[in-house]
C-alpha cells in the first residue's frame, strides 16, 4: 500500500495529539522493590539417645549422642568377659557354662549349661539368643530361646543372630541351601497361639526390627562386601541403606540405627566379628546421614527396660533326723577319681605367629600355621582341646594346643594342606573344650595358593 502526502500529514497530526495527551497525564506511582525472601534455616539432624558398645580393649563404652559425652561403663562382669551386649543383657563365661547377665546387676539372671550365642536385640525386658547342638558337625541344629518366658523355637538346621519385634515377632538367619548362604526367616504367633514360620526369600544376617515392627534392617552381601538393607514386611520391598562395604550388626532403635563398620578382614567370610580397628556408626533411615560414634563393635541402644526379677530357688527344708540304731560302718573300697573335664573358658586372639595373611603357598603343599591366644576366662586350656576346620578348601592334617592357665598365652598349631588355587583362599577354624563346646570366636588363615 502507498501513502499519499495528505495521508502522511494526517498521521503526524494524530501522533502529535497523542504526545500532548501523554504529557498531561500524572506520573505513575513509584514501585517499591520487593525484598528477597528470608532463607529458612533447617536444623541440622543430630542423633540423640544413649548407645553402649564394646571397644577394642574389651571395655564397655556408653555415649550420650545428644551431649556427646562418652565414658567407660564398669560392670561386675567386665573382668569375666562380656559378649553380645543387648540393651541391658550380655553373655559372660563361667566354669558352669554361659551366664546370661544384666550388665548393671550383681547376680546372673540364668546359667546356661548348654551354652548360648548370638544374643539379639531385646524388647520389653526380654532377651533372645541361640543354643546350638554341634554333636552332628555336618548338620548342627539350633533352638531360639526367649528369656524369661522360656519360649523355645526348635529348628532343623543352624540359626544365628535372632531378634525380637515389638509385636512378639521373631526374626533370625538360618543356613541356606548353598554353602555360606544365610536366609532371613520370620516367626509370628496367630490368634489361636500357633506359630507361623516364613522364609522371607532374602539373604542376610543380623536382622533388627524398626520400632513399629513393620520393617527390618539387616546386613547383606553387596558389590563392595557387606552393607545394610531394609525390608518392608508389609510390601516386601527391600532397598539398600548404606554403600560402605563393611557394615554389619545393625540395631534399629527409637532414634535411628547403630551398626559396626568392621573392615575387610572381618566381613570377607561371615561378617560376624572383627578383631581390632572396628568402628561404631549411626545412620538416619530417613536422610541416610552417617555419623561416626567411636571405636568398637556390637553397639546397642540403651533403653528403659522393665525391672527384671532374678529367680531365686526356694529355701531347702532341713529334714528332722530320726532316731536310729548305731550303724555298722562298712569300709568303702578305694577308687581312683576320674579327673573332671575342663568345660568352658574365654579366649582372646593375640596375633598370627606364622604364615601371615597373604602368604604364598602351592596347592597340595603341607604348611604349618601358628596362632597366639590368651586365656581370659577362669578355666585353663588343656592339650585335650580340639581344633576343627569349620570352612575352607583346606585339609587339616594335625594340630596341637598348648596347655595354659588363666591369664597366660598359648599357641595353637595346625598343619594344613590347601586343596584349591586362588588369590585369597581362606580356612576358618574353631577351638572346642573337653566337653565339645566351642571356645572363643572363630579364627582363620588366608593364603595365596598357586
């Protein structure tokens, strides 16, 4: 479209009129700048509560996570050796058998001649642990015991690391179908009182219930070694909680989860124990924030438990002697007394004397391995103690156990033959006393077999 001269003049006139009108208008009000929003300070998540654990020297350590105060906790049972502390419970060794003790108490709660192991997380003043019959070494059978109710759950295979739930549930790990596999199981009581057992179809050890009883936390094999995993018991969905590679022995309390970081040496096989260099950590299940608490292992939450009544035997009535005639004394034939068997004591591993881990040997080569231990219990160690190969591609040819009195060190010597090549072939051993009961914790040797 073409503009004519008249048309252009008309547009200029209109533009001039608009400029005049614009100049006559009042100025717009000044805009007040909006201040930036004040940042909201999010309180830093900090664990609270009190935790108890055992340090590398075997002492009890108590820490208040809110104040950060940490102190050694003296117990009557400390000198006798404490194992598997759980709230206020623990195991201690005695010549008559394993003692179940209240850490703060002065008398044992129960003496267990059959032994006891794997004292698990307790609820409502009740303790749960395992008793295992090792008479059939190829297929040991376990019983899960709840104290003081004396509830016993008999199993057809070996079980470890039981735990109680707030609604009366029991979780534990038992031997799987494959070598070295441990499967999680759950037992619940129906309304009619019958107990239902269920394979959770998950591999793991050290289960512990959440405070509401709807979830489990446990240690499971990961790409890095051992890590913590949670399982929702309603949806049966599981997810990883840590990615550190050496996390074992968790306990879920009202203020999060405490666990042990054990190092590669301890978790390569079972992940049950660690000897030195262990660390206690806390993790929040919601934020997954990790907090180091200190050196040690086997942490447990200190929670208020109902008062425990220590059972006392009824007084024995003294019979009234009856009048009798003077007896005729018959000489008793002299017999040679049979020496009592040495049953039950405590040991502490000291060091490897020969063949440190990583030593190179040849397949089929006969080698001698020597370990050094210390007797920490009240009973001696005799030459009749037995050494058994628990696991590994090795052959145990012979062994000797040096006799030792309480407080003294002694050597255990084994002649072994590696049966399989590998960069890290491991053989796990266990000492047994004269009554056939396991003494101390399992120990091992790791060799590079060519």
